[in-house]
């Protein structure tokens, strides 16, 4: 019962005091709070969620005997299970739903209550205050407000934290740039590719001194950070790590150690699955304070490493390393979640393509390049480009919106028929943005086709 009382006290704290509490809570108490919340969440889900009730019964799991996640053995919740029947996970009536892209192309639906949005706004507000956002700051929120969660969650956080803000959504970066001086914004939040495009505009047209640039939803190219700091006259660049399934972010960067994240390990119970000899494995987590749609040992597909040694900045608690990749074929790039089925849908309506293709993501400096490698017998390449462009626009307008905003470049690379697939299997999505130089060179030298490259 003492931990229920602790939760009530925490729920009543301001974001500033919550961030101070995070800095002051000793490790042993964090462990006790996390374990107590885990047991309470597990029992709640077992009693009210049809999915967990059936899953535990089939495995002879007694939720009242489970003390920690490891006691559940090889039980995990997968994204495919959530996508297949999300309402079986519900434990209470929801107020709102968000969607998250899945690798199969079937979006996952994640439900929340109004009270949970308020709570997540409080958590997020405390997290961005740890990263340096103060109540007197003026914030431009350019996260997406469509079906996804980051725009609204960030807005809740800013409202809770008391910052003056504007809810831009994912507009053309030019629109934000034009208003920086008008509203005296000193903090800008958005996806890394969007922030890079904004910085390119400022470099060309002239910048203003910013305090912070905060990104999320994608990885930030490391070589972009010093350039962005210079353009924005000393602004710090920070990242959050979160998802629609997590709700509030699980990871924040409150210090200059920007090669990873400080973990919110009182609202989440993080674990690693199938870690290698270097300690890198798939991040698995349990949500600890959600009551509408709690997730037990949810497989994120993201590969990282948990760090238990204290950070040199003095902020306590667990940390996680920079994401090393994903266990599935979904790639977070070009301002969104991209998966093989998207490109199958794009190419199938374009005449003259063989059906063999590969998508390669690269970086040229800080600019992201999406290369579409296709096999074709057509020699009217400019018309082929237009056909692919038209198919993309019809099937996935959000992708083409990001292209129009200048967030990335799209290139077409044509190959003779029968040349792309060199073995029994082909890797449809190849992400070389953060790959070692040797791997990039190996792919380049391994090409056995005459490439004709065009910018779309």
C-alpha cells in the first residue's frame, strides 16, 4: 500500500518537482518502485485484458506468483499480436487512439484515456525540463499531429510545463523559420530530418540564436550536431526516444553525453532480449502506469544496450546506448516509418518493372538519400521517374509531402533485368546511414550492373 501512496504523491507533483525527484531518488528506491508497479500492472492486465488473461492461462502463469519480468520465462508481447487484435489488450474504456506503422503495413492501434494523456504530459514535461527547457522558454512544436502521438504528446507536455508554444505540426520548415523572430522562439522540436532541413534554410537565409533543438522519432546523424550548433549560434541538440506504444518517451538526453539516453525506469521496466557478447540486444519493456492498454514485456524490435554505470553528468539511473538497428525490416527514415510493403505497392502499378527491387538509405553529409533500385527494360527513364513519382503520391502522400518539404532526396537507380537479385534471398531495405565505411564500400563494389542514376 505504501507504493500506492507514493504514486498518488508523484501524480500531484509539478513537472519541475518531478524532474528534481528523478535526480534525488536513490537507486534502491527506484528498484522498489519499479518492482511494485510491475506487479500491480501485471495483475491488472491479467484480470481485465482478454489477451493477457488467455495468454497466462495457456502458459499456466499465476500473475500473483510473478515478482519480476524474468519470472514470466519466454513470454513476450509482439507488435504483430497488438496489430492483429488491439482491443483484446484493453483493460478499461479508452478516450483516444493513435496508430503506429508496423512492418507488415498493418498499423498498430494504441489506446489511451484522458487521464493517461495528462499523466504522460506530466512525465514528458519533466523529461524535457531535465534536458534544459524552462518555463520561460518559447517553443516551436513541429512534431506530427496526424495519426501519430508525438505532436499531441509534446503539446500536452508544453501545456503542463507552462511554456509558451505554437503547435505547428509537421509543416514546411520555411513556415517555422519565418516565425522564429516574430514569436521569439528559442526552442524548436521536430524530427531530425525536419530539423536538418530547417537548419539548411537558416544557414542560407540567416539564423537566430536558439537555446535547444530537440528531436525524436528518428536517429540524428552524429555529424549533423556540430553543424547545427554552429548555424544556430551555440544551440544544444538533444534527442528523446519514444514511440506510440510507449506513450511518453522512455529515453531522454539531459546532458552532453548524447551517444545514448537516460532511461525513465520508473514508468517503464526495460529489459534486453538475446543480448550478444557486447551487451547489445532487443529492447523489451513493460509499461508501468498505464491502465487502458498496458503492455507486458513488449518487444520494441530496436537493438541497444543497457548501461548501469552512473553517467559522468551526475544524473542517476539506468541509461541505454544509441540504437544500433532493428530486428525487423522497418526503417525509420525520410520523416516516417518505411517498410517493404510500401514499395511493393508503389512499384506494382508502374509498367515496365521486373518486380525485383531494393531500397538503400544513405547519408551525403547530413542529407538523407533514399535510393530506389529497380530492374527495367524501359529506356524512357524520365517518364519512368514520373510514373514512380505519381504512384508514390497516390499511395503514400505523407512520404511525398516529406520529399516536397526537402526532408530527404529520392533517387532512382535502374538496373538491367536479372541483376539485382544475386542470391536466393534479397534484402529489400538496406540502411547504410550509420553503417561502417567498410560496409558501404562493400555494397558499392559488389554492384554488378550498369547504374543510371537520376534525382527525382
